[in-house]
C-alpha cells in the first residue's frame, strides 16, 4: 500500500511526522509524495494561528481530490483542539489527539475507508506520554531535528499549545543520547534540539537543559548542536556561559520576546520584563559579538494602542539582534486573551506587522553585512540552486558557495563575502570535516506546509 504525508507547523511536527513515516515504512508501506495518489493520507496539523486551521481544512480537501478513496487520518494540534470540526470535513476517516497520534495502527488496522469518521482524542489533562521523534531527511537533507521536550506549563494568555500538547515533559538524557548516536551513525553532522519549551527540559526529571547539553557534547561524532529556541527567563548565566564556551553548540539564539512593553508582556502572561530581555541580549552580544540572535514578536495583541506599538517598535529597533519572526495576533478559541478588551482592528495589525517585517529585513541585512570578511564554519547543505550550494554558519548566516558534489554535508571554513539581499557569498578557506553520505531512513517525499 501507498501512504502520503503532509505536515503543517513547526519543526517539532516535522520530527513527529518522520516517526509516523518510519512506522509505515517498517510495515512495508511505500511512501509517496502528497501530490500522488495513495491509499492512506496522514495530515499532521498545527493550530497556532487561525490560518493554520484554515490550511489544515484545505489540505484535507486536497487529499480527497488526489486520492478520493484514500483513508484519511488527521493528527496533531488542530486534531486535539477541534476534533468535531475536522471530522465534519468530507472524507476524513480518523482524527487522533495528542496521546493517540503515534498509535494509528491501533485505530486503523486495515485502512479501509469508513462510512463515518471516528474520533480518538483524550482529554489533554491526561496526556503524559512523550512520543519520541527525530527527523532524518524530512525537509533538511543535512540537519536532523531531535525532539527532546514536549508540552508547556507556562500558559501565556494567547497560546493554544498547552491546550493542544499538554503539560511539559521531557525525554530522558539517555534516550536523547542514544538517538543522537543513531543520527550520527546516519551521517548527520548537525543536530537541532527541538520541543515546545526546550529551556524547560528536564524540570520534572530533576535534570536540566544544561545537563542534557553536557551529555550530548560528549557523543562521538557530533559536530554541531543547535537549540531551536529558548524562553528568555530560562536562559540563565550558567547555561549561557556553557553554551558560548562550547565548540559544538552553535552561537545562535532564538529567543521569543513577543512584545517590548511591560504593559503588554504582563497581559500576555510572559515571565520577564522588557528590561530583563534587553539585559539578556546585551549579555549575549558582549560575550559573543557575532552570535545570531532571532526574536519572535506578536503584533496586534489586545490593548496594543498606537502608542504602545511605537514603544514596542522602538524597543526592538534599539536591540542588537539579527532577525525577527513577526506574527500577527489572531484570536484563538479557549485562550484567555480572546476576551481581553482593546481589540486591534485587523488592518492595523497587518500594517504594524508590515512595519516590523521591514525592520526585521533591515536588521538581517545589517547583521549579514557586519559578518563580511569573517571566517566561520558552515555546514554545506545539499540543495542546489543556480549551480550553488548553500548552508548556514554556526551563527545562522546563510551562505552560498559554488556547487561541487564533494562538498555536500561537509563542514567548511568559509570567508564571508558580499550580501546579495538574501544570502552572503562564501569563499572556502579549508575543509573542517569532509563530506559523509547520509543514510536516509525514509524517502524525501513528505510534503511540508510552511
Ligand atoms: S511559553 Fe508561552 S507561548 Fe511558548 S508554548 Fe508555552 S504557553 Fe505557548
């Protein structure tokens, strides 16, 4: 039988789709692209924004057009949050929640199309299993995503993730080490630690992200470790000093800010003030002047007046950061902020988002240009465009080098050249770690939404 997959949302979802793919592959299924006809379609959904919900519904319909007789399974965050809504879409056979998503074979033994959809979604309060996951070649050919943590206890007032993924929980250090060893054996040089709230790693197992990093650093053959993102209040001095002193952990930080004014941060129920955040960023800059620092911002949160937006804009403008991820606020069912007063009109949300995106471009461009002449390590990825290969430095600067087959999946020292608006040109100075072939466990055919 043939099975196809579509993934929406974050890298954690990609890693979890890879686990589902392995389950099907182990049972003899052929994995085909989502655009091909298949017997089973699995859609792994996201529900962070209203747009993500809408996309999920469109993908289900697309599956039905391509494979009208396929068994359609919908899993992931949107499935946990709105199972009835999904089951009412024509063609859906099974909807699986957070606890059930890795047990598709228990709920659909022969994948025969059902006369009416079945919903298997436990209450999120009872979700406690972890669901180990790592991506090997799902979208990145040379970088592997390892799920180390799931769920979140922070309950920010705008966020659906705790409702969709449950309480914070972590995989043991031993299991993380063993999966990292497996990824190294497969040929991966860079491991990206992913989760919902990675900085919270180990809290309930009496350990910490710092201990995990110490153990992963010791794994033979690991060349680079990247941390997908970390909450600012969880990045303490001890962790920061270890992070920056490590030869293997990339000098790249993704630190959600969400808003630069204390008034909105408080309403968002974030656990830091704007001055805590600023202090952290300056501390990183002082210790590592070339570190890549990315910032998430939400625009148009209830109560964000014109004046508060200007304060937010100016705060971010002054911060020495490298790039922004700008999200336009959207009301999510069952979150506290849906009832907050001071709704911002959508057209204002969008125009403010545009302004911040332009600021983000300016920051990225200034950061890239400041790197000109530096020699840094770059992992050469496999994608070829215009006869060039690209990849990221440890500091998350995207670089292009002329194509050569022997470079794919090697780590090279490159001298950073001109910025062309998107990437920087790179001149190879020396090869740090020669290319190794990656033995990909699953074919590169998953379709990734965004
Ligand atoms: S820290 Fe806040 S925004 Fe991030 S997942 Fe947890 S509740 Fe959501």
